[in-house]
C-alpha cells in the first residue's frame, strides 16, 4: 500500500485518509496536533477505548452522538452515570453498544474526577517522547506500540483505568499530537 495520496484539493496526505471527506478533515485539522485539557484527553481516551477492534472512521462518524449521550465527555457528569444510564447507552444505536466499554468509560470518568485539575493532562503528556526530528518515510515505519505508550498504559492501569492498552495509548498519542507520525511528504508533516 502506498503511504501517501493526492487528494481532490491536490494536497498530498497520509494515505490512510483515503477518499473520505471526514477523514480528510480529521487528518488536516486534528490528528497529530497537540491536544491539552483533562476533558479533551478524557474524551480522546474514551473514544480510543471504544475504537479498540474497530476502525477509527467508525468512531469518528459516531463521535457527535457519543458526545451527546456522554454529556460532552465532562468527567464529572459521566462519573455520575448510574445503571439507568448504562441501559440507556446500551439501547442507543448511534454509539458502540459494548457494555464493558461503557462501564470502563464511566469508571474512568470517576478516576479523572478524583484527580486534581490538570492532572490527567500532565500525566499523559509526561509520557510523550522527545521529538526526534525523524519522520516516518512509510506506514511500515510507524509503530503500533512504543516504550512510552506501554509505560503510559501501565501507569493508567495501575491507577485503575480500563481500555487503555499500549496500542490504544499509542493511537491516543498520535491523535493528541504527543507524537507526529505524518508520513514524510504529507502536507501536514
């Protein structure tokens, strides 16, 4: 598979974008840009957890509904969800109806709620590797797991977080701009 493609706007992008307009927007405006804030990173953690085993475009297309039914991913509000909320979410076809992932999101919100303001942000970013200046030349150069994502996963698990495996945490690190894996030649690189 080629690592780059030229879009309808003549821009060269990472090929994972394909010809999907929403993926193009996500790639150009969000993926790989530094993201800060406990709420924003909690949302990213939750959505990456829901993505496990699925394609990111599936989550991206469902993200507006996720935001609606998960109270804008405000940790304090999600932490207050009860059994009725779990059943409400399980009945909603607009999201991924996986009980374990729903319960993990609520449990993770409770853990974030117990943290000091800014603590989740500081914790996650403390595992961001120092920039190397080396850009991946092809998809084959992009890892699925790194020592940093493994360490972040271990620390989050130690604190009780769920659905935060090393691969999921590396995807979060990429999307939140903790690492920049835009392929050399991509206009965003």
